[in-house]
C-alpha cells in the first residue's frame, strides 16, 4: 500500500514538473543610438570688392607736369579735374578720365585691379594721354604706376590679361600731323615696384610688324655672371643694331648697351646672339629689355623684356 502510494506521488511529481511554466526572459531589445546630424557647414566665400567706375571717376591721381619732372596730385570729380579757367594761363590744367577701362588682377592678390586712361591738357591743342594702373585696396583705388602713350593717340583696345595691361591703338608716326595718329601699335605693360614697365612693344610699319623674338633667356630664368641673349627680328634694324638695358625691380639701371644683328641686308630678317656680362649686377630680381629705336625720332619701335633672377 505504502509502496503504491509512494509510486503514485513520484509519478504525480514528474507530471507536475513537466507542466511547470518555464520563465522566459527575452533578450533586451537593442537600443538604437541616433547620433545628432551635424548642420551642413557652408563654405565661406569672400566676394572680391570691385572697383566701380564711379570710384575711379572720383579718386585721387598724380601726373607729371612739364619737363622738370614736377608732379601734381588732384582728385577727379565725375571723371574731370580742372585747375584755372583760362587755357592760356601758365597754371591751367584739365584732366579727363577716358571712356575705356580694363579690370583684372595686376599684382597677384586675387583682387580685380583696373587700368584707366587719363587725358591731360595744359592749354593749347595738346592732349597728353597716360595709362594708369590702379590697385584694388578692398574696394578703394590706389594709383600704382603710369605709362605715357602719346599726344592725342587713339586707344582702340585696353584689357588686363595674365597680370599685364594690353593696349592696341594708333600713335603718331614721325610724319603724322598732330590731329591724326596713324601708327598702329600693340603694347603689353607689367606692374613692378618701379612702376608700369613695357613687356612687349610692336609697331606696324607698312604691312610689317616690327617686333623682337627673344628666344633666350626665358622669363624667370636663374642666371649667374653671364647670360646668353639670343633671338631674331623680322627685318634688320637701322645700322644692324639693337639696344638692351638691365635694371632692378626698383628701377636702378645696371647696364645699357647694344647688340649686333646678323642679316643678309636691309629689309631682310636677322638674328642676334651674345653673352652679356652680369658680374657687376647684384643678386636679386632683375629685368632685361631688348629694343629697337626709330632712327627718325628715337621712339621705341619694338621691345621685349623678361624677368630674371640673378644668383
């Protein structure tokens, strides 16, 4: 009896154990961490401040006056400055800003500078025209250099390309009357600490452009005590001679001499090649100009200039 009862209790315990609920602890749900989305950062771009025509028409300029090297500073008002009322008076002066302007970077600072035309009259019929380089000082103009063009020239094109002021127009040839320039020219000017200096000058005489092809040295070449100057011209210059000069960034002239051109005869193309002694030239940035002078009036017919580094 007892044995039967004990057996029954064991069977009941096993059955109960099989029916016991099993505790289920599900894995904790993965918590998604949402990182804050950064606000988009806008690239800050600075728009260069332009030199407006209005500013150029009302800023201060300086021009030479007379043959003594005297300079006079003045401020334009709406593109005009006038000193005195009587054009026959000794101190009369009238300056006007030309219609032709050019904009572009002249000094490599990324700001758009300007090139303007100033026409000055000191009484009489002469109107003396200058190209003026104006640097952009955060929207304010500052005259940085000027280059004389001619008395009553015709400036047909003015632009700034690769930090150079490019000009095309008509100036007076040796036999042109004062009213009527008839000599086509193409000029390229660069701004350096010494002012506005020519890089290239070409003059058309008849159907031929007088120009200088400078093969050596190349722009920004490093040179020692001697430098080879080599190139050619489309027509042999007067007396088969070209001139050259070497000067510093500040305009100090170190050498002025000449090169001989080899050509079959007058009217034919020619070449030149010579070693120039630089032993007396101090180290630093220098400029070499090779140019042809007009036998009629001494003006520059053709020119080519390069920047060099004297080591």
